[in-house]
C-alpha cells in the first residue's frame, strides 16, 4: 500500500491550495464541481506534487447545506477528511480489513469503470482521531467525478 492522496474539506479551497502551493511545491491539476440532489454543491480541486513520490492533495469546499459545507461547519474550519491508500486488489483488502474489525460506509466498493477506478471509505477510525481511510484501486487517470459524488454521499451524516 502507498499513500495515494490526502483529502481536506475546508472553508476556502483556493486559500488552502495557495498555502500548499507555496509551502510544499504543488500545482493545481484540475478543478470540478459536484452537484447534489438537494441543489447544493461541492467544489473540488486536485493538487499535483512536483516530486513524483509525494501524494496528490484533494481539497473541497461546499455551499451551505452541502455534505462538505456541513462537515466544515461542524468543525469550525474543516481539516483532514481522509487519507487514501492505493491498493492493487481492493476487494481482497476490504475483506481482510473487515476480518480485522474495520467497518466501511458502503456495503460495496464504488466502481468507476470508465476510468478503471474502484474506491471505498472506512467509517471514521477512532484510533486515528476519526479520520476516514479510503482504499483506492486505480491507474494514473485522476479522479472520477461520479465516484467522488458517491463517496461524498456515503459520508452524509457521518461525524
């Protein structure tokens, strides 16, 4: 397993990105918007590292009443939402983790066939300060917007 990306939910994604660009030598790779069924949105950006071995950084902010906006509001300023670890066989790792007592936010792995990507979120891990762990199986194709939406929806109501 290798650290694939770190995800932050914050009040202002551009402010956070500017800090990381200056201090850790990252650049913006892509930006996109997620629209939820209740009319709220989450705006996302992906930062790419100058050093190839460093993880990507995913930053989102959201409108009032959005999944991201509510999460940030509960924590006053937001913070690290999850750490994502790249695996070569996600189903096998999920089954191993379940045997070790890890619980997940969805029953099934979220699949994005058009990008050959599979992902799943753990429930918040108390031993790690309630950070969520994501398992991700992917090639080097970036992020699948439909999967991001499904993953965000899986965190609705999670504290």
